[in-house]
C-alpha cells in the first residue's frame, strides 16, 4: 500500500470468544449478522491462533508483535508491563495517528487495584474498564480510575445496585449470574458509546481505536433478553467422549472433577445436560449482544462517512472451553476451543472481500500488519509476519507460515508449576508439559475433536520425536531480536 494512504483502524478485540461462536464461521446455532457482514466485506482467517490461552500474555503479544516469552508478560497478574516493550499504538502515535482505548487492557495485574498503565502506550483517549470474574465487592472495581464506573456514577447508578450477582451456590448458570437488568447500562453498551465519542471527535486525522469489549468473558451474565433467545432445546451439548481424559494430563481430569479455573459453579462432571445447555445458552446470548452492539457502531460510522476509509480488525484474545472435554473457562490447555480464534479483517477499498484464508496465522502477526497498512516500517524487533500480502492479493490466501506456536508459563495459581508449549503444523498438534513425561499429540485431520491423545501410542513415537524437535527449533528461533545487531565487533 502507498505510504500516502493513512487508513483509520478500528481494532476490535473481544474477550474469551471461541472461533465457532460466529455463524459465518460454521455455527448454525448462533446469530451473528454483523460479524457475518464484516466477514462478507473482508477476509475471514480460518486457521488463526493465539500465542497464549490466557488474557495478559496474549494481549501483550498482539499489541507488541512479539511472543509472550519475549515480552516477559507470561502470567495473568504481572506486577507491571515491561517499560522497554513498545506497543504498536505508540509507533502509530509517533507518526500522527490519534490512538484511543476503550474497555479492557490487562497488560498487568488489576485485581482489586487499577492497572498500571504503560508510560508510553500512545493512547490520547483512554477509557479503561475491567472487573474481576465474579464475586466482587464495591471496593474491588476501583472507583474513579474505572471509566465505566464513572459513567454509571454520572447517570446516578451504582454498579452493585444495578448488577445482580445471583445465587453463588446454584447449579444453574442463569441463577448463578443474573447479570445486568438494564441492557443500556451494560459494559458492552458503554464501550460502544465511548467508541462513538472517540470516532466522532477525530474526523480530521487518522485514528486507531482499540475497542476491547469484556464479553463473552466470565461471568456468563448475558441480560435475560439475550439468553432467552437460545432455548435449551436448541442448544447443542458440549463435545465429550466417555473416558477421553484417561490418557491425558492429570490436571484436566482434576479440573473436570473439581471445577474450572475461576473456582465458581459446580464442576462439569456434576452438571446435567440441561445445566450444560444453560451455560452455553448464556454464552451465546453474550455473543449475540456483542454482535448487535458492534452492528450499532458500524451503522454509526457509516452515517459519519467514516466506514470507507477504515480498516476493521476483529478477533479475540483466546477462546473458552464451554464444557468441551469436560472443562470450562481456560487454563493450561491447548484445545482448539481455547487457542483457535476468530480473525476477520475488512477494508473493502484495498483488501479482498468475501474470502476465506486457510493459512496458518498468529495473532502476533496483527501488529506488523497494522504498521504496513498504515505505510510504516515494521521495526526489526517485531516477531510477527505481516498479513498484508494475503489481504491485498499479492500472496496466495492459503499459505503464510509452516506452523503456529502457543505458550503457557506458570500463568495461573490454579495450575501451579505448569510450563507448557504447543506446536501445530496444520495437521498434528504437539503439546509438551515441560519437566513432565505426559504430553499430548493429536491428528486433527483424522480426529478434529481431539478425543484421541496419541502421545503414548508406540506407532507415533517417530512422529512425536520429529515434532518435539520442530517445536524446540521454533522455540530457539523465537529468541528476542533485541538489541539490534549492528556489525561484527
């Protein structure tokens, strides 16, 4: 693209949204007309993968174009975001872009405290919001630093007068999380209102907006009018094969028996079929609400005349187990439900439309793509590979990389001491739990549901050894490029 072209960039990142939660991507049980419209006006990547199955490491990775092990943001709850790491928004701001953030950031710890904002993040419009998974008290949503709470306060509303926490001992997800009674006061509605404010006030210069919607993250608290759109009889059951956890890592069986990472609600092993469907119904309701409000924003941009010159990126940070394999939420797992993510990029005046790419791509590729689309040079220390040639048609749609890589380094206290990496080449997925003799190996061509762990199958010993070597090579080649090499001696 010409350097003179400075597209606006609407960068939408939802939280914990599965690849198969979008109708256009194959789920006939859900309604997502606006995300479907976005895909029809762009390219949907069918093989996009996160670099971590958890929030903070994934977000730090795609915002810097660097892998989690390189950014050093490897946990959910890092004390701070390293000062020497550079967000892509800072690079754009230095070149004249106005950059805004609305919603979640989560590059460092923010449980019962405001997140430490990076000193040079490039944002001149900063509307931060987050709240912990469940069971909060008034003080642990942090007061005035939380822009959403300030917005509620300006309307004369207290978060805890408005938010119905529900019955924490219930086995029914619709009772466990009652959620928001007034949809217009929901955090997703607030995100879209602030996004409109940002876009309306920046029509005289190029802009980038990081629109980081909190949903469909736990708690699964879709307003009733949305969850009711998915009657239980229309909701599929989670994927599960009796005995499938017998030859898989023990932490998975433990989570199946005791419950998920958030420690809330009954374990999947104790849920009836209808209780599982309630869980999924609430999740689908949250996704449909997010879709509806994204549609409101796209319509508003069209009214302003801001849509034609705007590159829109839609993705999530990671997925959600949703009861599949007997697991909920997220953790030290690398199932497709968690690491295979939606990625849609739309800019009809410059990019291909109504297309699917089956190329292996990673979320770490987004930052260099943004820079090249804005006509800027990609710095040497970025480790992602720009998708721009695929988007413009300069390269074949179905090849980008030989493999994708995902990391988990003792990221949660609930999976203490676990260090694991995933290597996937488009057919075989290898998961190594470092320091442990147990691992995972799946043939996704013949076992797309990942029911059969081939790790201990003697017929796959040679293949496993080859994949371990390739995974190790990939790890070594991901060493930090910094500092820049300037010459011998």
